[in-house]
């Protein structure tokens, strides 16, 4: 029996564990004493490892390359040489006929790690010559990245997960940590046990709401109105930190011209919370010595996602609850390496290390390092992942390289996404399983999985940690970075890395924020938290100390926006709000957790539609009954789960099921600033079958 220390492949908490291996199979996961998890693991961490063994519960592991020689033909097993030659020839043809901008790629925010993503974006920029590279943050926290970069300078968490235990007040809005990041939820419980005040705003009585000092049962889609009302109260009751505002921010007066219209009484109908409750919550947050605001996709997957993030940042700025110990902003990222995907420049306007593509000095640096003429590195912002349907429909995108994601399962409006993927001239899918998206691919490239390769992940709080291989690759699977490298060589831009450490050292050299994060520091239980600008630097558990913001002028900026109602409101035909959510036992598209024996046994398809018993009674629906759920996009079978913690007038579904896939129903409308879809609000109806 052997043990290999690694990092959990599921959520952004970044829990360390030992994989126990017997006869070449992963048989167990043991918690390790990591900086975040300190000897704890959640359900997925403990029981979500045996997909590596190719259990074939949901789908078999991909073990050999395949190509579809022409549309309508079957996928055919080929050698790696033939698969990569075929891919290179087809990509070159598309570039010759339509230009490099006709190719779009998405990186993987899951098991592959930072080194693979770095090599992919280098291939995209230095070999293909486009910035059409994005990652799944577009679907989840792009609004946080953009909103926070504008407000305070960095799109990442300003505090660390362990520090949640030390704060005096935690305000959660649009975030269900018990389902999304159970170990973060455990830190919140410890803070509460220590005496911290907990405020939760959410339409559902989520698990954390049950231990909250104050629960605000806000209506779906009311974030901006609630956040502005909280800010109004703090200023109107003179609870603001005027020295902080004066010393470290700009734009307060302009911001107040909007926010002064948001007295709690003025928005009580929109928000659905009594004015005195809003005032009380504002006082608790403002008067705490230290405070953290945590949020998730309940904030970002809305029509006004970026505006809501600006409004959250404004709350921290008016109270001075940022830039001091155990205070700040916590947009907790979903997948285990979605922070890392952004760190590595899987973003249409940023190189690795958050360096702008339109900065000539930055482009010159990368051109020199990558040995390409500067003209090869485009200064033009690339396409967003959620632009894909429009780009394919208008003919401007002809090829899509899908790396370790499953947009046919996870993106809104499945029918539209299916048409999009089918209409491409070339769909390449590099993955570990035959996912829904991969079934449509023209080229299937089988990669090694988590457990079979190593590298560095970035946890949600900017913590770099190394993960390692425990078992040999299955079949003919190859490491992701090797696949990109070989493809790049075939397309005329040679790369010759021999290890992930060599790639990581290039990343460090090119990214001042990361330079001090050596492999050595991250050995075993070690970690390094960026910014870490030199080798002797201890890392940065917190950002903006003393009000040193990282915006171009060094000041934090206020932005205010008026509340707008969601795009598709309920009506007579579709009277219920449909909201997508996570569940604790499965992750994302379910390709990994669905292939784990213990987790697969927890639930069967179709998934549940969670609804209030009164809404069910009005429709003659009983607990566990099969039902139709339908919207303007489609109709699916589901099973009713009745729960009085669900607010009346809304239903909630997770998005990983193949039968009863809720994305058949969701609406492809995006926040205009971030391109993040409005997955948290659409109209639907539920009926008994
Ligand atoms: Fe894995 Fe997240 Fe659970 Fe930790 S909290 S064990 S990182 S899924």
C-alpha cells in the first residue's frame, strides 16, 4: 500500500488529502493537514476518488484518440500521430480560410492544473495568434473578476478561507457554502462558535441560514435593491468609516446620488424583507470590528452580476471592512482550479498573472520570452465562452477546442448549445470521459486524469498547492500539456517542455505576482499564496493592507447602479421562478462524481425539482412524484422534492443530470458586462405527469 499527497479535485476550498493506492488502484482518500482543511474532508473529498480507476458506472474513461473523418461519420480509433496530424491540418485550414479569430478555446478549471492551462493559452496566443481563450469562470464568477478589478484592483478573494474563523461578522449573500464548499461552511460554523455574528441573505432557508443571527429571506433576483438598501442605511445612520472613504476611495459622492434613493422602505416590496430587518442587518455588519462578505453564483449568475459585485464592494468600502485583518471580500470560486484558470490567462483580455494583452510592454515581454514577433501576439480582446452560440450562428467561429469541460451539460439552453456544437466545422474535445459534449466531437483526445498527473492548483483564496500522480495513466492517455505541445509543434510553433516544474518556472519568471511560489515551497503540505513577488516573501493571506488597493490609481472606486428586474419574469403560463443550484454529493457536470461508487449510489436520475409544499399542493403534486418541468426552451422529467425551506413561487434544480437536465430549460441571457448567464432566474411551470 502506498500513499500520495495531493489536493482534492472538486471545489475551490483546496483540501489536502492522501490517496491510498493498492495494486495500481486508488482505494481510499485520507484527510491531510492542509492549510484550509486541517485534517477534514467533505463527502466528495472522502468518496470522490475512484473515477480514476475507470469504474464505468456512468461512462468509461477515454483511453485512445478518436476522430470523425467527416460530419455524420462514426468516431474511429486512431493513433496519436494520426489524431494530432488530423487536428493540426483541420485547424490550419480554418486559419487559412477564416483567420485565427475563427477558433475558440476553453480551458479546464478542474483536474489538469495550472501548467496545462498555461501551455494551452501559450498555444492559443503564440501559435494560433488569437486571444479567443476563456474558462468556466465565464459561467460562474466572471462578474466577480470584472467587478472587483474595477472596484478594488484584483478579482480574487481578498481574505483567506482559514481567516473566516477569526472575523467578527460574516455576511453571506447568494452563496450556499454547505453545498458548494463544505469545508468553508465548517470554517463559518467555527467562527459562529467563537462568537461571530452571521447574516445570511438568500431566498431559500439554506443550511447556514439555520444557524444565522439574522436571515434575510430576500426575493429571487433582488440583490441590487437589497445591497443598495444596506448601504443606504449605513450612510444614513452615520455608521460609515469616513476616514477610510476619504483616505482610500474615489467616487463616493457620485455613488451616493444613486444609493440615496434606496431607503429600505422604498425597496421593501422588491426585496421582500421588512425595512427594520434590513436596517438591523446593516447595523450588525457596519458596527462589527471586522467583517467578511461571502458570495457565490446567487450574485453573479444574474442579469446585473457585475453591478451586484460593485454594490458588495461598496459595502466593504463605506465601512472600512477591507484592508485590515480578517476583513474583506470573499467571492468563493466553484471548481477546484477556476481561480488557477484565471491566474493562467485563460481569459480573453489577460495574460497569465493578470497582465493586460493591450499593454505593449507586457506583449513585448511575452513575445521575447516566447520567441515570437510582437505582431503575432494580438492586442485584440478575444471572445467569451458565452459568445460561442452567437459566434457560430453568424459564422465568425468555425472551430471550438473544448478542454476538460462539458458545455452541453453545464451551459444554459441545451437545445441552442447542441445546435452550436453541431454547426461547428471542427469540435475538438480533450477530456477523461465521454461527456455529453465529447459525444459530438470530431476529435477526441484522451488525457490523464487527476490522480495520474501532477502540478499546481490554485484554491479559491489564491493559495497555490501541489498535487501529485498516484497511479499510472490508463490506456494511451497522455498529459494535457504534452498534447498541446505536440499539436503546437505540428502547427509550426515548437515547444519542448520535459516536466511540469519546467513549465511552472516559466510561469514564475513571467508573472511577478507568482515569482516566489517555487515547487520546493509547495512540497508535501506546503503552500504559497499570491501575491508572492520574491523567493523570501511569506505569501499574502490578505490583500490591500492599510488601504493599498491595486487599481491603476491605488484607490478603491465606487460604482452604483439602479435595480433592474430580471429578464424573464413569471407569468400565467410560466408562473414559477427557476433557479439552478449545487448539491453536496455531485460536482458540476457529474462526469467525475457520477463515476464514483459511493457518490453514484446517493441519487438516481432524474434529479429533483425542489419546491415549496404549498406550490406542490396547488398543483396536486406529492413528495417524490414524477413531474414535468417546462419553460419556453424545453420540457423535462423530474421528481418533486417538497421542502418548506424553499420559498413559495420558486423551484430549484441542480444541473448535472442527463435525464431531467435543467439546462434544457434555462435562458441564454447574459450580464452585459461579464457575459455570465442569468442562470439564477427564469420562468417555468411544474405539473404532475
Ligand atoms: Fe474537496 Fe471541496 Fe470537499 Fe474540500 S470542501 S474535500 S476541496 S469538495
